C-alpha cells in the first residue's frame, strides 16, 4: 500500500494513493470509455529476442528516405551520423547488422539511455522503470504487428528509428547512468503492459506508445488504452508538445517521479510524487502490469491516483470544519459507476512543544 503524507499545521492527513477503491457502483469516467478495440487476440505475450536493423538517423530520429543504407561497424561516431552509435550493441556475437538482440541485456539498455535523455536530464529511477516497461512492451507489439521487414523465413524485425523507438547502439556504454538504468530494467524484468486476457485467458502486449512531452493533456490514440487524460503537472517549465501526444509523456513521467514541474527538479514542487506503477496506469487507460514469469498482475485492478490537492492556508481549530480540495483519477481496470464513493483517510494530532511553530 502506498501512502502520501500531507502536512498540516495541526494535523497529518494521509491519503491512500494507490489502493483499492471502495465504491458501491461507478462514476462514468472519461479515462475509461467504452472499449473501442483491443489488440488482436493472437498478439504475442512478449519477445525476449528481437531482430533490429540499425540505420543512420536524422536529428529527429528518422531514417533517411525509403531505402536507407545500414550502418557499418566498427563505426566512428565522430565521422558519422546520429543513429549508428559507436559500436555494435551485442558484442557477444561479433559485428552484425541487422542483429538478433537480447531485449533485457542489450536492447533496453541502449533504448532507455537514448529515449530518456539521461545525459541532459538527471535520471529518476521510477521514471526509468516506467520507460523500461513501456519500451519492453512496445518492442514486442511492434515487432509482431508493425514489422519493418519480414524475412523469407517469416522472421519479423524492427529498426532503430523513432518509427519504433530510438535505439542507439553504445548509448548505454557511454552513459554515466548505467547503475540506475540497470536497476530500472532488473527491478521490472519481463514485466509488460496488457489490456486484459483474451477469450482464451491469455494476456498480450499492447502498443504502448509514448512521446517526449505534451502540454497538460494527452490525445486519443485510437486504442482503448490510449485515451485522452489530464496531465496537470505538465503545464510549466518549458513544457511543449513534442511527439505523438498520446500514451506516456516521458518528461511528464520524470515530473511525476520527481514531484516537480520541471524534469530537472529545479522548478516548483508538486504536492504529489508517484512510483512507476502509478505513472504507467495514469498514461495508459485500464491496463494491467503483468509479470511474464508468473503470468500474474503486479498492480491491483481497483486503484486511483491522487493528481493534486489544495489545503487551506489556516490553522485547523478543534471543533471547526475546513475544506480540502482533492483531484483524483480513476486508474482502475474498470469504470466507477456511482456518484458516491469512499475516500479513506485519517488525521492525527501533531504534538509540538509549547512555543513551537
């Protein structure tokens, strides 16, 4: 159970941030409209090895033209173009391009180092955990449903561009954030996002789209789990629409993980700070977080996120009432279907020496 402590002059008010909702029925939620279309039922659960074509990329992470030329290794980044990196990402099998790459041990390390801009923004572990799960999920889904090339033997592949997700060989090896990247991957190993079991009871990966940044809200992404959601923490500190504008905002994820309106943590503190599970269920509507090793869910079905709160700037006098404004998001796997629900909290008196503030 995750708690968020809110300091008052006389009382502590503690809200259950990621808990089971106690509701008699449901509030119709914009976060969970009628199901529009799940991923097809035969989507693979998860790929542990994927085939990747590595090309020089533009500064926007796109391939050059319709018939790009593969990167050749060894590659001198000083003389080359963004995208190829400095080395083959999987050194254990020599220099190959395209290459079969282990997702957990190689692919995700270079993706996270490139996608989360760990050189430009101090990394935050929970944001990197969210990215690890999203990247693992989208790589599997896109390999199967949106392949770059299908070989004659039927093997499907992707490339290193932002058409899939930025994969820059060597980005991890050149990073000073290897420890926190390793921790993000290992602590979420083989966890992925699913939109629920199919008719046969099998869980599948989703198209876990994400983008760099967005102002105040996401857009509808033509999937039941890519709905428009409010992102109130993302309205200041140089925020801008950058990317596809649906699914997870990477800079938004960093803001929530830091509890700050600025991804680098230099701005105004936000009253809420989230873990990686809260980040993911905020940006992806009604999803399960699944452990591939056990097939079990690692997040509850009934849950909600605290988005914001506003406490009165006053001393709470015994016997008097005051109002606390709280903004919640239904992040459950189902709708709330009532106009009444129970928000659990407790208050306790703050014991201070005489004369203390």
